[in-house]
């Protein structure tokens, strides 16, 4: 067979040589050990937690080593592509603060290793396919869908492996005349790689996540170029990651099955394969069955990345939680280093688990509470303002009306060894601080059990007379003790506990009356501080309002 002639027949338009293409992608000038990683999402309009999980690995590996993290849009499947899909990808990653150093952007390409959209790289792929054809390592296949389906049926009946191999590889050794005849008729065709592999052979692979393993060699003549001249994932992966200088490919474990194809293609091209990190699937406990299962697009809203922004999960909390799933020693590190930025943690693929990572949204909420409790009030305020601007404009208008007022409230119980942990989501902020705004104040004047309505009124009246917004919390409590004694409540809780029959209740009941009046509920952060922020007039107004309602 005259392979050169075949190559010219198939690719008359390709005049570039592989060498010319290689010359466009010089070796990257990076320090020793620097890793080059990439995200290769498809613009399907749906970005899921698994994408972010992998991206975090990519980002850490690259930036921890002084390398490059880039974005390549894998848009070879036009059927799955949606309008605005690229924008969704770019926005999702930037909202999670994972900036790409290089790659596709909304304004075009950024970097010297593009084009970064596979749909714009047809000439490159075809050049390499042409050279494989020239070397007899690839050939056209004119099989129709029906013929392939028929082969599949036969394989099923004979209990044979499925696929295009051995006697089922019907175009593998066809004479030139047959090929020319089909080309003349204009029959659509794909280009297949001529596999020399055998399922009798094993190849050793050392995965950065899964460890050492043996995989079976590929004996299938896989499609490398589809009938529209666009490559399959297999070929595009090999060509792009070679040319773009990727050193570590982080991808879902669903690609492990076709790894032998990829290794085989790298060898055929004479290129060094990258290292691979095949990440485990994200699993969850099914609330109905109690069993473990994969996160599902249909059943689990938390699989969509948009869920976290709209529900108000803090970005740093989501990232920290993913890091706890990724590296088994992260939580221990965090406990020892509560105030360090997450990126100081020495991330390592060695600490990644090869089996499924169990995603637990309750655990995420706990992480989130801790993360928020370590932020200062300005930061918390900024996040709540941003979140509410998008998701709750009415609340946004209120908390931004007087930023100093909102920040003073958010500062309560921050800092110190045991910070308050009231907020897990930005959407919790409204319920936590609504009573600070008259517009949202909907009091529930249920008084503590041991306090009658009459006593409550008297306590409120007494407090009106002595209230000073400049008191310290201790000063406030002294006043509470006095009022308690005056009305037959123990000023000292221990005294009450020692002889409950001697009192109506204790000082805590008395201060609860004030809390209920001011906050309209029985739990609120430090009351004197709250009253100091609210100011004299509002506090007096609330005391009166409550007394009137009793
Ligand atoms: N486009 C592939 C996907 O979305 C990327 C896999 C890879 O990172 O190589 O699954």
C-alpha cells in the first residue's frame, strides 16, 4: 500500500508538517519541578462539583510548584455544546477564585500555546493524523452505523469482546481500490488508529492517585478523527497535552479505562506521556436508602456549581471542604494552623484517596461555620453585601444603608479563641440580624416561663429608668441583678439553684425579658453590645412596644 498516496487522498488540504507544528510550541521555560496542569471542560453549560474538585488539584499542583495552570476548552462535541457554555466555565472558575494563568478567556486566547479551543485546532490534529497515515499507523474506515451495530450483535451472540479489532476491523487491511471507490462516492469515513496491542499484554502504570497498577493493552483500532474532521477525545488529549506541555493530567477516574489507548498513542507519536492523576468519584449517602452512590445531576442540586453561589456558601468554605476531601491530613493541619491561608497547606497527590470521596453537605456547613468565624467583620460584611445584592435585594438595601451599623453587629463575638459560629451560609445572615432593622423586626414576645406578664412589664419599666447604652456588659448585668432582687428573682443563679422555692426565678429570667423586648426572640448575641449599636432611641422604643404588647 502506498501510504503517502493514501495520506494525500485523505488530507490534500494539509500542507503543514508535524515538525512545523512542533516548532510553534517550544518547550516551556520553567523552573525545575514546575508542573503544568490544565482544565479541559466541555462547554455543556453545566459545571459540576467534580470539575471544581479536579480544578483545585490542578491549581494547587501548578501554583505550589511555580508552574502553569491553564484552561483548554474541549469543544469537539458540537451536539453537547450550548450557547454561553464557555462563559459559564470561565465564570464558574473565577467565582471560586481559581485563576488560570493561561488559556481561553472571554476576550480570546491568553498565552503562547493556543489556540485553546479544540474546535480551532483542526489543522493541527489533521497534520498529525496525516503523518500517522503516511506511516501506515492509521487508516480510513467507511463502516456505517448499521454495520457497526451488526458487528456488535455478532459479538454479543458469540460472547466476544465488543469493538473494532481482529476480524471486525474490516477496513484495516483493505486494498487501495476499495478506499478510492468509497472516497469517490463521497462516503463519510472516520480515521482509525492501527493498534498493534494485544489483550494478552499488560502495561504497568503508576498513577499519582491510584498508585501502581497493571492495565491491559489496547487492541482496538479506535477512532482518532471523526467524519467531520474533528478528533475524538483520545487523540485531542494526546496532541494537546503534548504540544501545550502539560506535565500532569488530572481527570476523573472514568478515563482510566481508556488510558491504554492514550499511552499507546503517545508511544506511536514518539512523545513522552504526562503523569496522570485519576481522581475518585464524588459519592454521597443517599438520604432515602442510606447507601453510598454517585452524586447525580437529576437528584442532587449540590452537584451544580451554581448551587453554592445561590445558596450563599462562602467560596473559601467550599474550597476548604474540598481540600478536606482531597487530602486526608488537611483537617489536622487546619487545627494546628487555624489562621493560615489555605494555600499554605502543602497539598500532595500522595494523600489523595484512590477510592470514592464521600461528599457530606452537613460537614461542608460545619467547615463553613469555622471558616466564617475566622473572618473579620469587614470581610463578612463584604460577602453578605455581595451575596444579597444578587439574591436578596431588599436585605441588601437594609444592610448597606449604614455599613458601620451592620459591621458593628457582625463584629460581635469575633476574634479570640472561641469565636461565635452563627453563620454557615450568607443566606443565614438575614435570620441572624433581621431584628437589627425595624423593617424586618417581627417580634415573638414569648417570655420565659417563670416570668408573668405583670412582672415582665414591671421589669421593662424599671429597666427603662436605668438603661444606659454606654454601659459595659458587666455594668448591664449589675443592673439586671438589682432589678431581679427588687422583683423576687435571685440575683445569683447559684442561690436560686440551692433553694428554688425561695424565688420566682433567677437573674437570667430577668435579662431574658429585656432580650425578648429588644431582639424579639430569646437568642441574640451579647445584649448590651447589641443595645449599644442600636442606640438609645431604638432600644427605648422597643422596650415600650413590648410592654404595650403584653
Ligand atoms: N473534556 C474532558 C471531560 O470533560 C476532560 C477530561 C480531561 O481533563 O482530560 O471530561
